[in-house]
């Protein structure tokens, strides 16, 4: 049964060479892109794994408003924020 299926698939590959190569090339590109994205996600998720107590890391952001409209939202802050947070938050 499997032999007949493989023989039929091989005949179809030989019969439609261009479309077969196009499909195989598309599959190869899709798998390569998937592996690259998976590697990137793995790297981003493991970025802070070397830090002890990494569950207690927080990001303080600065959002600027003008007339109730957001102008910018960044991860930078004023120098006094660090000591103030250290004193106010246990």
C-alpha cells in the first residue's frame, strides 16, 4: 500500500516538475522562516534568565501627554525616580 502511494507521488513529481519544485521550495522557505522566528522568540524569552530573583524585575515607563493625547511612551525616566521608588516601595 505504501509502496503504491510513494510510486504515485514520485510519478506526479516527475510529471509536474515546475510545480513540484515550487511547492518544495515554498515548504523549505516556510520551515526556515519558522525556525528563525522560533529561535528569536526563544532568545527573547530567555533574556533575563541569568539574573537571580528575575521574577521581581519591573519596567517603569514614562508617558507624556498633551491635551489628553499621548505624545510619547518610553522606557526612560527622570533620575530621581530610582531613589524615590526605592524609598516608597518595599
